[in-house]
């Protein structure tokens, strides 16, 4: 399997499992309905760990333009490969969002809260405030990239590394996810938001495009700062 297809499949799997657990918790009449934030955080941690374990040896398991751009910035990835990585991640994220919608379509139609419906696709801030949300996403992605580089430097076995990276995301969503839901990934937010815009659902408000720039730009800033800080220190 080539890097391109590994990044498509891995990103799609991440979104299927990650947005899938959100849908299971937020959508009415689902088996996991109203089971809480800890379930979402745990699901997202596992949603990262599994595709990392499957595809790290093929593509490096980036699945995130903020990670890709961060690695290129510090010389860990050739800039010539960046468009291929981001293109694959973009395709995979949309496919994943589409599959979640397809699976949960009857439950989307039974849910009358448009904010909850949007939250199954993209992040929604708990309190409106661009400055606070931007800082939260920068900090979260800083920790993600800094931690992932540290784990990679320890030369753990692939399975241990995948579990530890999943644990970082689990901890981030539990600890820092309150303000924004922790996008940490531009494509994870953008492509499902596009899917929300175009897919048919009975209860669907606007896709909140006035907020969408924050989970795109802030993770890139945070990731690059995390990578620069790590490589400067170590």
C-alpha cells in the first residue's frame, strides 16, 4: 500500500471512529445516547490509536495537516510530499464523515437539536469567543505535536507508540476539550463541516462557517510551535 492510500484510509478510519462515538453519544435513540464526555474522549483516543498502529510503518500515520506541516517545518518531512499528504487526509476525512452520516442517518433525523447534529461533524465552541477558542486549539495541538515527537524519539514498539499517542488525544480531550471540543486537526474539522453543509438531514442549522477558520488555522500554529519547541530543546 502506498503512503497516499494509507493516509486516506487511516484518516477515514479516524473520522469514522471519532465522529462515530460523538454521534453515538449525542443522537437520540442511539444505544450510547447521553453517555457523556468521558465516552467521547475515550472513543477519540482509540480512534487515533488504531489507525496509527495500522499505518505508521507505511505513511508515518500523520492523518493531520497540522502534523504534516509541523514535520515539514522542522525538516522531518520533505515539503514536496506535503501536498500529497494533505490531499489524502482531505479525501479521507470527507469519506469518514460521509460514512458516519450514512450509518447514523435515522438518528440524525430523530435529533431535533441542530447544534448537536453539527457537533457530530465538526467542533462547536462551548462559549462563543474567537480569542479563547483560538488559544485553546493552539495549546491543544502544541501538546499533541510536542508529545508525539517525544514518543517517536523513544523508539518504542509500534503498538506501544500508537497506544501512547492515542493516550495523548484521550488526555487532551478530557483536559482541554471543554472550550472547543479539541479539533487539533484542520481536516478533521473542515471536511466533516463541508459534509454537514451538503448532506440532507431533517434537523440541520447552519454549518457555522464564521467559526470554521479557528479549527483550521489554530492547530497549524500550535503544531508548528510544538515541533519547533521540541526540536529546539531536544
